[in-house]
């Protein structure tokens, strides 16, 4: 047994696991577990979704929908889920999958950087660290730009679509917008009933969600704007 342990240590000692790999794997696992647990907790007794299923099927369906937050496959009618499940599903669709994947959303790496920056600022730290590695200010800035840009695009499109769809429910319209931005394909069933203008904005959201965050990240990679003189400092009241 001792020799086998020594063999493993010598065999895998020089294997390097990048920070990006650790972030993508850990955040993805957390999101899958969080989504599945919330789905089970909220829909366990919902007769319209998984309430009539066996215990095994409830667990399988819950994990299935947590896994498929980026693919659009569904075993239930999303028009019949509880509000809490709708919110969680929209959060998962908004984040999406890993960078350089075919999934949409802002990506799990962006979410991790934002949370790390938030925690570091709350604790009063100057540097932002993840897994004992310090992140550059450029990476944090890009993550914030992608996050804020994505939120503003969804809000703007949602407001326009709501103006043309006054008879539809708030939750259904927002669900459609987030699903389109994440290029997921999940729907509450109102897509075919939308007006022509609303469908155009849904298409706009799909295109922006597919290329917008990526293009923004590429625009700011490696660009350092130097100025010879800085304006005077002055504070703004917050909170």
C-alpha cells in the first residue's frame, strides 16, 4: 500500500491544474447541486410537475433540469412551475456554462470573479484571490462589464417587450427574455403568441447573448489606456 501511494505521488506530482479548470468545475458542480436541490424543494409536491412521480424520478428529473439549464430540454411544462423555481431557472440560464463552450450566458467564470470581488471588498482586502491565486484588476473589470452589460440588455428588452405585450404575465415575459439571452430554448409557451416587434427583440436578445459578452471581453483584453493627467478626486455618497 505504501509503495502504491508513493507511485501515485511520483506519477501525478507534476500535473498542473489551472485556476480556470478549478473555477469552472467547482462553480458548475455548485450550480448543478443548487439548482437540483431548489427544484426538488419547490416542486416536490407540485402535482403539475413532479408531485405525482416516484422518489427516484423526482430526484432524476430535478438533476436533469439542473443539468440542462443551457440546452433547452425539458420534461415538464415551465408554465406550471412555482415562482421560486422560475427565479432559480432564470438565474441558471443567465449564468450559462463555461467559457469557450457552446452555451450562452455570462459564463461561470464571470460569476465566480464577481463573487470573489464582492467578498474581497466586504472583507476589506486589496487583492482578489481564488484558490490561493490573485486575480488581475483587468479580469475583474472585464467580468463587471460583461455582467452589467448583460443585465442592462435584458432589462431594456424586457421593458420594450412588456410595452407590446400588456396582457402577458410579468414572470412569463422575463423568463422568455432570459432564456433568449442565454440561448437556452426553454419557454413558458407564449413565444408563438408574441407580436412581431416582440419576436424581433427576442431574436435581438439571442444574437446579443451569443456574441455580445464575448465581443465585450475581446474588446477589453490587453487594452490599457494611459493618460498624462487625471481629473481631481471627489467622492459620491453611496447607500
